[in-house]
């Protein structure tokens, strides 16, 4: 089993080098579920990947059985959940 497929490890993708415009490492970028014990905020400019990150985190939280209350004004995440 790969490390990012176990419970408690949120797979977010791979590190990316903006200056070189390429993936910086083949090592997966993981987030520990224990760090999500209170609140999280995702901010950024239009097109920066906020919704993609939010969807990834919400999917991983659902897999691990972690309850989520998401407040999001554009409706993108809510529309995703309807699918």
C-alpha cells in the first residue's frame, strides 16, 4: 500500500516548481489529517486552484470519515457534492 492511500494521510498532489514550470519532485505531497482539528481557510487569486484544493481536501476527509462544514460563496463545492 502506498503511504498516501492509508487513512489519515491526505494526498494533495506533487510539489511544483513555478520558476522551472515543471513538477519538482515525484514524491507525493501529503497532509496529515491530525492537523485538521479546528479550522482551515483557503485563499488565493482567481484561477489559482482554490476549488481544486478544497475538493481534494473534502474528498480525503470523506474517505477518512472526518466531518466537514464548508462555507463557500460561489457554489462550486456545493455543485460538486451534488454530483
